[in-house]
């Protein structure tokens, strides 16, 4: 498995955090295949497509798109982990892994 340069997850097993990162990046507009693949794990992108959290690119002019289910998932995660909320250290680590902030 090839991890993206900025994946934040070097383990061989696919984590939920890696999929959340795909959703975060897609929601932020990183929709072009070359861009998303350079910032996220390929297996996480594939799982997000397979589970219909994002839609794959169409032709050369329409990149990945976050689905309604993907949007709900990342918004729910954001509501629980956003800065300023009373978050545990593990949540702060996950925040950094998903958002690179």
C-alpha cells in the first residue's frame, strides 16, 4: 500500500482516520485525482469510493465529489473534534491527522 506524502498514517492497516482525511480533503476542494492521491492514502480513497462517501472522477473535468453521506460523516466528526471544543489529547491528535492543522 502506498501512503500519500501527507497521509499522517504510516501503518499498513487502513484506519478510520485515513478515510476521514479523504473526506476532509474532498470537502475542502482537493478533488483532482493527482492532488487527492498525493495527500491521502490510496486505499482510503478506494474505501471512500466503495462505501459511497465520495464519488469518483468523471472524465477529465469533474474530479472526486463528496456525497451527502460523506458530508454528513465529516460534519458529524467536525462537530465532535473542532477546535475550541473540550477535546481529549487523542482527539487533538486525530484532528491534526485529518486536517494537517
